[in-house]
C-alpha cells in the first residue's frame, strides 16, 4: 500500500467519509471541509457585503485559481476558462469551430461521451457531414494507427474521450495527438475522468482543446469545469455568443478577448471557483502521481476480488487501467445492483447506453455497474464492497 498519503487524516477532513461508503467518484466525489469552507465563506461575504461589492476584491483570487488549475494540466493561465459543466465547456469549444459543410468528417473514439457525440452528430446531420468511429485495438483502446489511415482533407476534428465513463480504460491520448499534429487537424480531449486522477500535461497530449468538470476525481464542487484552449489555436475558435466581458463593444467594435476567457461567462460563481481552487491546490500538494498510485492499487484489488465472485464479470477494457471499475452481475441489471448497494450505504454508479453509446452498442451491453475508487477509499471498504457484491450475486 502506498503510505505517502495520510488517508485517515484526509478522510477526517471529508464530511462525506463519515457516513456510508462512496464509490462514485467518477460521478461526483466528496469535497473536503476546506473546499466547503471556501465556498461558504465567500457566500457569506456576498450575503453581507453584497455580491457585486464582494466581487471587487475577488478578481486576484480568481486569477490565482486560474493559475493553479493551469499548472495542474501544464497549461498557461490565459489558456483556461471556467465554465459550469464539462458538457458546456466541450460544447462551447465545438460550436466555435468553423461550420461543417456537406462531406466533412469528424473522427471520434469508440468511448466518446454521449453528450459530445450528440452535439457532433446533430451538427453533422444538419450539415450533411459524418461522424465516424476510430477503430480500437484488441484490448478495446483507441488505435492511433487506425486513425492515421482514416485521415484525409475532409477531416475537420478528432475528438477523444480519454478515460471513458463506462470503465477503467485509459486511451493512449498522446498517440492520437501525434497523428492529429502531423495532419494539422484540431484535436479535442474530454478529460472529465482524468482530472485529479492521473497526471495531465497538455503539451505531451498534443491537444488543442481539453475540458473536465471539477466535481469528479479532483473533488471540486458541482457546477465547475475547466476548458483549456491552446493559445495558438485560440484564433481558430469564434465563440457563438459573447457577453460584456468576453466580447465588449469598444468604440462601436466588438473586441473578443484573445484568451480562453472568450468562453467564460462574466457571471460565474466566485464561491464555486474558490472551492475548485482549494481542491486543485489540495491535489497538487498531495501529488497526482501519488494519488494515481494509490487509486491503482485499490482499484486493482477490487478488480481481483470481483473476478473471483461467481456470476460477476469485470468489464474494463484496456491494458493501463484507471480507478473506474466496471462490472455486471449475471441476470441482475446494474441499476438494481446499485440500489441494493445503496441499501447498504454503499454508493456506486450504474450507466446505461446514453453515456457511451458507441462502446455499449459495440459490446452488446445495455447497463454497466461502475464502482469508482478514490484515494479516500480504504482496503476495508474495498473488502466490504466486494462482500456486498458477492452477496447480491448469490441471488443471481
Ligand atoms: C467522460 C465524461 N465526459 C463528460 C461528462 C459530462 O460532464 P458534465 O456532466 O459535467 O457535463 C462525463 C460525466 O460523467 C464524463 O464521464
């Protein structure tokens, strides 16, 4: 076990660890007491001073959070915008690309997040363009070589969900980046399940756009997301709408900001962003490599346990695995497994087809149970979850 983290201390600073067991960090994790305090303190300040008046002193702190989140992914502060959700962030960047025309192609990974896919499919259908799936390797991960052979002058975008929502796969996002860079094609990464869980370095990934919500493995508040736009890529994205901060009218002319804040609403919630800032600093202090190592040990232990249970099948694809452990129980739908575990105060997720339609359909799955592990989880929780699943599976 990795001893570099004082897990008991970290758990004692997390109110949610006191009640039940949380294995839904890929849905939304548990914030720390200091993250909550940052939010409450600022809301109190707004309530006493007046929200607009409190904001006068908030901009320096907001820029500190921007610098910290940028540092977490190897970006520059001016390449980061704060938005309200992962999907909003992704949609803001996608809709800012030049309009598709008939015959255009968009290439996506097989585990593309359903919301991104819906946005692309809808835009493609209206334009007479196509969304095509990049082939996978034998282990189910993206085949960068297969992608290279699909590239032609009609490809307008490559989009990859790096760590899918429906299992432990970690796609080789950097290999995809090498292909897109060589071809000069825009490359978007959905890093929703990566942020706070595995190291992220946008330069080595070779992406133009990357986004992630703050509430998952990073343990930030709901209602926060970061959108990274590579500085040199910025001029190729024209926001679909502006506000008085992202594109003020100066002397009768619209001046769109030349940093990522061209996508940020002036009316963001400083309280939530400050909470995100605390979560980010906490993750950086603990060290993402240390976090990753502990998650890996715990998740692999859980996989081993589940594999030994009759009627339970671990469904994770790939070779390099994340903290998302997906499984099915023979003849019991995942939603029922989730409900049975919830009855024992154990929270897990259950995904249907809409989260990852291409992958679920390709694998003939209609539901998947998803136990996602954080560094906050313990070996004894892993044992108790495994026993509970074994008990449920006995009824199968
Ligand atoms: C990989 C991935 N992308 C996108 C999303 C959606 O993010 P949001 O709910 O913040 O819009 C999720 C949510 O679980 C996800 O797992």
